[in-house]
C-alpha cells in the first residue's frame, strides 16, 4: 500500500540543517542533495522512534544488513554508508553527537566472494567420521566437535590449555587477536565428547608425560595448526566433501548455521571475537545467498 502524505514521518530537522550546510559549503546540485536526503530519511524510518543523533554503531550496521537482506546491491550499501559518514562527521563537528557511530563500520567490498560454507548435513557427516574407539579418533572427534560448537580460530583451538576449559559450566576461555579474552559456550555435544577424550584418549596419548595443552599429537606434544589442517582434510575426503575444507570452514559454518536458526548478529560477533560488527555481517550475506539458492532449486517458480 502506498504511503500517503499524512502517513509519512516528519523529517528529522537535523537533516535539513545538514543539507543547508552541504549546499553552502560544497555547492552541491539539487539532485545530489536529494540523494543525501533520501538516504538519511531511509535511516530515520529504520531508527524510529530514535532520532539520527541518537543512533549507535549497531543501529547503522543493522540497517545496512537489512538493506542487503532485501536485495540492495553492494554499491548501494557503500553509498549509504558514505552518506551516513558525511552526516555524522557534520553532527560531530556541530556537537550533536559525542561519538561518530559510523567510524568503525567498513564498506562492503565490491566483488568480495563469499566463503564456501559446509551445509549442516556435511558437518554432521564430518563430525561422525572419526573412529572414536581409537584414542586418535576420539581426539579428532573432540577437536571437530569443539571447533564447530564454538567457532574458534584454529590457532585458538590448538592453543587451548586444560585450565581454559570448564566442562561443568560448559564454557571455555580463549584469547583471540590482541590477546583479547572471551568466554564461549561449548554446547552439550561438545562437552560430552571432550569429556570422553579427557577420560579415555588423552591419558593414552600423554603416555605418562606432563603436558598442559588440551589437544595432543601422537608424540604427546601440543597439536599444531598444520597437523590439524591435515586431519580435517583427511576426514573431508573420507565423507566425500570435494571442495577444499579448512578449520576456518567450520568457523564459517558455526556462524552461518547460528544465523540460519535465528541467532542475533551481535551474539555471533561476541562468540567469534570480532572487534567490529561489520566483520560479522558477511555471514548474513551467506545466509541470504543460501536461502536464495534453496528457493531457486525447490520453488516451482524459482
């Protein structure tokens, strides 16, 4: 239903003040000024009942993600962010805001390919592939389960120490980029297989030696990134995954599958340890692309 004049939200007065300043300072054409106005009015409608000067970074990121989910091109989203940056630079200068909410947002890269993300069925097959009757197989199962359950980086996974894992509480403590600490929930499945590994596999791999690393190689040394890459590729081949699979693929799967099942972007950001929400937004693009592909494959008019 078309919006009537009486239905429209009154334009935030800050927009008109800003447009007047643009016209005076930069002598922009009426067409360009109208484009700035439309961008800011769209953001205003999204923010209601907040005003533009009350927006925070997550509001802007949420609006840009909303536009992408509704089919906006990357160039369009980049232009929107450029408009917002210009407005909030002016707002900061005029004292309307104490902090620029657009300063930490990154423009989406044109032509940036979305990472290949294993499906839920592929992940289930991968997790079921190790032979858990053998110590190394139980170790591999624990590493795969924990990686998918927490979305850790491979360096964070192989760097885990025994003291960082609290099986009773179901959380682990990890240190991401810049040694920034975060707590991540493990989930019941990962808790169970890690417990089985600690009881039945790790003592055998340890062979009586003293070692504080959670995951061990066959020589009772801490697991390395290179060795775990080999392990995950071995199991990928075993279950028939033909594209290159890496530990980071399970990090992608962790985030994408959470969003597929209704998790909010901010929570996923915290669990991944991303400094900026904009870094996490790529997973909304992946989820949208997967839905589009599903629709095209199965809808009678797809």
